[in-house]
C-alpha cells in the first residue's frame, strides 16, 4: 500500500524524483506500458433514478 510507505520509498520504487518528476521520454514510455492515467466514467443515470424514487 502506497499510503503506508515513506515518500522516499515511493519515489524510489517509482523511479522518480520529487523535484523533477518524469522526463517527457519516461512519460511516453509509461503511458504506452500502463495506459493513460484516467478513470472510467460510468453513467450516473442508475444513481439518479434511485434517488429520484425515494
């Protein structure tokens, strides 16, 4: 779990520094390997229907 690790341990594991972050080259490589850093958006309609019934 990331939350239980020290900042230094996380940075080391991710192979990044807190001052410079990732290089453009590293960003491209990680995006190709892991995909874009995006959340899937699900429809809100079922939730809206649920709350409108109550």
